[in-house]
């Protein structure tokens, strides 16, 4: 007898009752600042494509050239025979871009965090993580079977006490550099000082800082001028850089260790070479005269100013992620629906992605937005959140 089905049905009903049932909408166009959903064109404030690179001509050209030279698949995991010339080139280019000794490609940011944490700590170790860290840092900590201590968001004093109390042989502190639902920057300088004092690794997840913060978008470590052999720096390719995949960068020994021990790298097919080529093209664009970063920074400033003028109380954020906390899931969902009616795609973010009581609209600003889209959204937000 099938006992799972009634249980799942009940579970789905409960989700629906609590306003937490999710569905995937189909985009009928490429990702971009305007998209078509259900046959309707919407101004898109929902993607992580902060620089408008997901459908950029330079990246498309690089990916097509890589397809012609290397095909569509890597054909093997990196240690077997799936590490092709475009992968090696992208790793070298990223290490230089981030100003770190070496970099290693992973299939995704999720896989990078899981792989790095499990490779570095085992059940004799301890992992310390900010409460608002991305889900994959939590999952990596759990999978490692290490003791796992979560500290209140941004609370360096609590982290200090926890490190002080720890007797673990290997310690690893994991934190988002830019928090994905609030857009605020972690207190990395103080966190690194603690890691150095306690001989802990610091895994910095810069999914939302790479391409956005630092000179030419070199990321949050560059922005804060932080360097240390204790740092493992993780940056994804799926957000500002417009493609797919992730890098972990750091000291040569740490990188060799990951290549030998990170199970998500060893037991998974390498990225399609075109994804590596697109990454290299994105970095070249950021370092060149046609970088889209100045437009992104101008749009963030213009949007915040327009919201201030319209009386919309955004959370404090200098990054592309602009949160408007509304409280209950119902409020966030109804505001999101009202915005969609008005022609804007702005996602409602609910538990478990954010803590209960902090359901919100998560507004993502892109270099590709037109100034008039930003002004119109600020006006629509004032109405929808009133
Ligand atoms: C998106 C994200 C990831 C996962 O990266 P993918 O490449 O999409 O798997 C990891 N950490 C943070 C903070 C993220 O926002």
C-alpha cells in the first residue's frame, strides 16, 4: 500500500494553508531586466544576474566558441579526464582576478561549499556558522558530522566565545560575505582576526559580492582588503558573473587538498567547458573598459534614493540585494502579486528561506535596469506595501 502519498498530500495542504506552497514560474524569454511570464512582459527584479551577463553578447560568443572547440560536455570528472583547457584557463584567470594564489572549479556554489567543508573537517572538528548563512553552508556543516555551532547574525563576540570554548582539533568558521536575503556585509575583518587567533579556517562565501564589491568587482575580500592563508574564498558563477559553476580560491596546499578530498569535485562531472569559457569572458569584461559594474552601482544608488523619496523603508544594504521586510508570508505574497499585476516581477521570500516574521520582498537590482524602471518600482512599492 502506498502510505507516502497521503502523507505528502497532507504536507502540501499544510504548506498551502500557511501560505508557504511554492511553484516555479516559467520564463518564456532569456533572463534579463525584462522577461515574459504567462505571455506578459514584466520588469524583472527577481534575478541574481546583477550585471546583466546571463545573456550578454560577449559571454554568448565565448560559450559558442568553446562549444565549437570543445563540445557541450566535459565527459568526465576533473580527476579522470574532465579537466579541459578552458577549465584550467578559467581557474588561472579567477585566481589572478581575486588576487589569491590558486583557484579550483566546482560544479556549483552548493557543491563547492559542501565539498570544501567536508574535505576540511570531520566528526572531530567543529564548524561555526552565522545563523543567516546560506542553506548550503548549513548543509555542509551537517554533512561533515563535525560539531556545529551557529552564532547570532554578525555577532563577533558570540563567535569569539564559541571559539574560545572549543576543544576541537580542526575549526572552521563559515560565513556569507554578503548575506543573500538582506544584502548586508559580514564583519569579516573581526571574524578573520578570531580565526587567526584560534587557528581556524575561514570559509568566505562571496556568491553575492563577486562582481559587485571591490575594485572592478573583485569581491568582498578585495573590498575589505583582507588576505590570509586561513581564508578559503568561494565565489559562484551563477549570480553576477551570469553563468554557472563556482570557484574556491586560496593557498596552493589547500587547493591541492580540495582536489584530492572534496567529494563534490571528485565524484561529479566537470562543468561543461563552455561554462568555464563564459566565466573567463565575464572576468575579462569586468577588467575591461566596458564593465557593467559602474551602471549597477549607479542603479543601486538611484533606486535607494527613489525609495527614500517615496517613503519605502528598505533594509540597510549597499549591494544589489535590496530587502523590504513586510512580516507575515501573506503580506509578502500579496505585495508580490500586486506588483506582478502592476508589471513588476519581485519575489516574496518566506520561511524557511528567512526567519519567521521577516517575510519580505527581495528586490534585485541589475546594471541592465533602465532608470525609469527603478523609479516606477519605487512608486509601485509605496502602493503595494502601504
Ligand atoms: C546561490 C548561493 C549559493 C549556491 O550557489 P550555486 O552556484 O547557485 O549552487 C551559495 N551561497 C550563497 C550565499 C548563495 O547565494
